[in-house]
């Protein structure tokens, strides 16, 4: 595909966008990063600060620019959006961010019509759906529009479970699926450590696997963002690292299975909804969505999560 196969655009250079750029630089992903933001002064400042980190990490080019400068980017991360105002409803916030995307998506695809879009704006699943709808007007298939989904939630699940079990989290496997939010589903029935089922591993290691253990882990996963925001105002290291991982997978066609958010019709009888499930991700975006053999309780929770997202999507998506 040429040199542009390693070029990355990031639209929205606040804490999430700039931290993602930093994580990309530290991991040595790609050859060029183009930062775009309506706040030109902030964009230039972030560019210069990041540029000064390059000599300590990996050689690549980083520059600030406008939408037309995204023309040679294979992938564009969207971390732009508005924050919720005091007294503003969730629906009002969704509508305002949909209005932002109505301008951003056409601007990106007018410059880079074949780019893959990675959405990191909250509420993540609904904004991914909005992005896919606007992108469809430019002929971009939904498989090339991905939200970071529950990648971070899945990482939190594995990390906390590893801590409880006294095991390196890289050897703990389990997914968080559904909404990136309060209705997310932790797939306890499928969790494994090494090649062993979670319950069998706990029995072997004389670890008590009960509702109290599950509650502790679930509270840690579901409330992680709330506690971090209470303490420091925002979360960005975890999601910045998740974005960097997703960018790496796409640029280098790694064929990884990640719980990203994308349009799907695999949730019972609910169709045309964007939600997180394990997806095979490669150089062309979503290659396949993989169904999970959930137990009845988890299936019901996933359907409920999809219903919540479907209701929100129907309120705000402009046909």
C-alpha cells in the first residue's frame, strides 16, 4: 500500500488523543502522526511536546495539521467531542456530540475516503454507531469503523482477576462484552487461567471462588472509571494504551481478537446496533465478529445491554 500504510491521524488532541499519541510513540507504531484539533494553539503545543519525546523512544514524524493533511493516513483516531454541562441530560450530550461528528466524519473522509476510523469518544458505542452512519454516506463500510469498545474493560477484568488469583494477568483470559458502560457483561462462565477453567484453577490453588470474589472484581471493573475520575478528573492512560494497541493491530494486520465496538446483528433479535463482542481485527478493520457460548444469565444480560444501546441510538441517529 506504500508509505501511507503506516500513517496515523488523531482528531481531538485533549487528554485522550494526546495520550494515545504518546503511547503510539513509546511503542514505535507507524511512521507519521498527524494531529488535528479546532484549538490550533493546543494542537501545536501537544505536537511540540510529543516531538520532544521522540529522541527517547522510536523514530517517527509528528506534525499538526488540518483535515486535508489526513489524506495519506490509513487510520484516523477520533477522540474529539464535547463534555457534559452542569444539568445537561445524557440525551442532550449525545445530540451535541452527534452534531460534532456530523462535521468531523465528512471532513475526514473527504480527505481520506478509504481510511479506517477508530472512535474513542464517549458514550463510545452510540458514537461509534453515529460515526458509521455518517461514514456510510461516503461509501465506507461499517467494518472500517471501530470503537475502542470494551477493550479497556476487558483489560481491567483480567488485571483485577489476576491480582485476586496471584497470577500474571497475561495468562488470565476472559472478556467483558456489551456496552462500554454500566450494562457491560463480564463473561465469568468463559474465564480461564492458562488452559484451565477458572473454577478448576481456583480449586487446584485452594482459592475460594464465590459470589464475594466475583463482586469484588465486578465492582473494580464497573467502577474503575468513576473512582479514577473522582480522584483526578479524567481517565486517559488506560484508554490511550488501548488505542495504541488497536492502531498497532490494524496497521500491521496482526489479526487479533479484540472486544471492539462495531455494528452487528449477533445479539438475539436486535439488529443495527453497535456493541462490543470479540472481533477478529486486521488491516481492513473488522474481519469477523465471533459469537460466544454464553450461559443463559450472560445471554440475557447481553441482550439487555443491546436493548439499552438500541434505545439510545434510536433517539439520536439522524437518518
